[in-house]
C-alpha cells in the first residue's frame, strides 16, 4: 500500500493498481521518451538505472510492474518532443484513476487549474514551455543531461544541482542556460490580509535562505558561471513578486534572472534580471 500512497501524493489524485502492466505499451513509451538523439544506454544512465534494467523493460522481459521511482525518472528525462507524461507511464504500468476521480481534460498537459502536479511533472511542464518558446524563436537549443546540470564548488566540494539546463545561442554573451525551479506555492487557505501577507513574506524569506548557496557560488567562484545565464523560475505569482522585491538591488557577479510562469496557460508572465556587476545584455525572454 505504500507504493499506492506515493502515487497519491505525487499526483494529488486517486490512483489504484487495477491491471497487470501493458508491457508492449510501456516498451513503446520508453522508446518514444528516449528520443532520437540518445542511445538507450545514455537514457538509462540519465534515469539513474543500468542499461540492463532498461533492456528488460523495453524487451518485455520484466515479470512485474516497473517501480514508481523509475517511472518518475523516465518522465522527468523524457525527450521534449516525445510529450511523454508520468500519467501515461502509470497507465501503461497498470495504474488507473479511481471512478470517483473527476478528470479535467480541458487543460493542456493534464495540469489542473490549481496546478496539482508533482514536482517532476511541474519541472517537465516548465521544460516544455521554455523549449517551445525557444523553438518558436528559431534558435538552436539542446537540453543537457542530468550529469551536466550541476556545478561543483572546488574549494569545498559542494554540489549545486539545477532542474533544467539548455545549451543555446539565444542569449548574447551566454551559451548555457541553467534553471532552478521554485515549486513553493501558497496553501490556498482563505486568510485575512495580514495573515496572508505574513505567509507570503515567510515563504519568500525561506526561499531566499535556500538560494543562499547559489549566490555564495556566484561570489566565491564566479568563473563557474562564465557565459552562463542563471534563472530562478517561480510558479506562484505572489511569492514571485515578494522574492523579487526582497532581492531588488542585490548585485551578483554573473547573470541571474527571476522568471514567473503560469502553468495553467503555459505562458511566461515575467522575467527580471538581478543587478549584475558584469557586462551583460538584458537577455530576458519578456
């Protein structure tokens, strides 16, 4: 039952293990998720499993359902062009929404209006939105694998991980776009203005504390970010504006921006560069 609870927590929906896995469908989905640019071994490595594990699933030699952890990783690292979602993988694995679950099929990418999605699904959707925007601009873009989404502070060995990483020629003076997703949202609880403002302020403060390491990297080892654009993507408008206000006037040595994305409408609403000591053009998408 613990695995079922994990799925409920991830999707905030009611799912049950109802059927045996459709091994043919699962194999096809993984092949599609791999995309044309990677080998199956490379895809397996990015998903954190051995090529042999992938081989068993793709060749339909698995005798049991694929683990939830692996399905999450496949969804996260799926090729953008494939449009493979965690929901598709769950269904192929034998999971189904219970009859009393009200499905909302009117939203693109199966994201509900209240953005009740897992962190992995949220990151994947943001990646799709940004990739679509870049492709519509007609620029070259390459999504870098998980192994490239990290910076290591050589003095301490501390590792800083990013959620999305692009190699692109869109931004003048930068050839890499490093993105961290800030998934925190307001609770949705009805509060009076004072309580709501306190909650927004507290969440914004907590986020800035969590980002302290990123800004320390910028100060201590600025060469790590040479020719790199760093963007912090927010999905909650109130938290975004609060963080933006708190960081106003803070100077970084490299190029940092704050971005607000509306997941429901798949739209970039705002992007603001932080004050930079470097000579960077304003490469905001908005």
